[in-house]
C-alpha cells in the first residue's frame, strides 16, 4: 500500500520588493522544456506573479520549482 503525504513548500526570498515576506506554496511545478505553466494550469499572469514575486521569467531553467498556488505571509 502506498501512503500519500501533503507537502508545503516555503519560498524565502533573499532580496526583492516584497521585504521580509514568505511565499507559502500549496501547489508546485517543476519547469519542463516547451511547457507554458500559465496556459497548462489556466492561471492569469497576476495569479502566477503574486505567488512568484521575485521570479525572472527570462532566467527559468528546466527543473526549477515554481509556485502555482499559495499565499504570501509577512
């Protein structure tokens, strides 16, 4: 029998405009070549950006973890 577990990922930025905020991710995704995360998960740019506040989309790499759903706490 396989046991399922829930995982929460905390992203703690080292710098940026969010100050001391922490992103609490309830759903994450590992970047894959040729996949648009926003299209695949039907997210708006605002939704995606709000849980990935310091992300530079020009510097993504395969295997990088992205937050798809979560909240920001300070």
